């Protein structure tokens, strides 16, 4: 019995050994999946991360501020250009901001601080420089004749052509704004170049008669911001200077844009009341922000005591961009 048991156990051990040998041999014939898995993991780490598509085809420019010059009407004209950190990938909206009388482009940039809004919203911001001494704009005809000597409509057209050729501009989103006489210049531009201008906004605008009359080729969305205590561009106008009252200016645009007479209050806080005429042709609108104690100032901007009280209930830059961003040509 003992011998038989030993023989039986020996057979079992032999069988197990044979099975283990076969299993090990079979495993060695199979490819090891780990190198492939490790290779895939390494490949995924080394592959480039997705990036936003770059569609701009114009030359690259350094972001921030730069001053460039162009020739218009045989005269050297300069522009202060501000590019947001996001510039250079896709075409961006363009905002032209005309400075006030006796201002410079650099002073307007500091006073309005509009570059902060440009950086946040991602648009190209340009402050053109007026000619004459002190600096002015040919915004229209006042009591003493033209408000400037240069052909600033030609300059604006040449400036737009230069910017569209050399910068990544969305040509369907070009806007004009301005302060004081610069507001009057923005008004004249909207009258004369309405096919290119998607919307206009003026702050404390000084509005004069446009030679030949204002004859826009299409309805233009209009925003006007004005202080009722403005001593330099009075809310009620200045007949001695040939300067129109704010309501006369608004009525002109209500007529151009074929708006109904019905209006509604869209903002009411502190010394600021916002009114809108929304039933106008082709989706245009006329909006007006009235500051009851506001001087000849840029709401939310810097303080220049001689210009009167500056409200901070609204930030003109934010109000203007919110308005502009709704429209395109």
C-alpha cells in the first residue's frame, strides 16, 4: 500500500509540473501589452494641447499702446492705437474715439480710461489726433465757420483703410465715439460714412451743422450721454456758437432712423436717467443717458475740476461698449 501511495503521489506531482511548464511556455509566446500601453500613455502626454484657431492674416503687432502715422490729404496724421492682450487670433471690433477740443489723443486715452474696457472686452481702440492749434476737428459749421481746417472725413476714411489693411479688424463691427467736439466729429462721421459705421456713441457732444446736411444711407444705432449742467456744450445748446441742443440732435436721429415717438426709461439710478426709443427701422435704436447734475465730463472717467461734476453712477466706457456690442453692419 505504501508503495502504491508513493507512486500515486509521484504521478500527481509530475502532472502538476507538466501543467505549469505548459502554462509558462504559453504565456511567453503571448506579446506583453504593457509596452504598448506605456507607449500610448507617453504619446498622450507628448501630444500638443488644443489651441484656439488663429484666423488673422495681417502682420503681428505687440499688444498695448503704440503711435503710428499715416498720410491723408497730403498731411501727416497720427493715431494712438491700443491692442488688447487677446489681440491677434480672430478679427476684433474697432472703436474710434475722437478727443475733445484742445485735447490730445494721449490726454483722451488717460481721461476716458477706455483701454481698460478694451482689454476686458477684447476690441481694438484707436485715438486719432486732431490738427490745428489748439487741436480741433472739422465737425461741422459753427457761428464762426468750420470748427476745423482739415478734411477729417477723408482722414477718417484713410484711417479706416489703413487699419483694416494692417490690423486684424472685423470690418462689420466698426464704431465711433467721441467727447465734446470729438462727439460732434463722431456725429459727422456717422452721417457721411454710415455704410462703414455700425453704431455711434457721443459723450458731452458739441453738435454743429453738417455741410450738406446729415444724410446717412441707412439707419444708425445712436447713443448719447450728456450732463444737464454742462457749461461747455450746454444741454439746451448754444445759439451764439451755432451749437445744437441735445434734444434737437436726438430728434434728428429719431427722424433718420424712422423711430416711433414712444420711449421708455431703461435706467434710473441717482443722478442718471436712461431713455430709449426702440421702435426704429432695421433694428436700430436711439438711447440717451441724462445726468441731472453732470458737467462737461466723461462719466466714470478722470476728474478735471474745471469741466464740472463727474458722476460715477455709470461708467461711460461700459455703457458704450454694451451698446456697441449689440450691432454690426
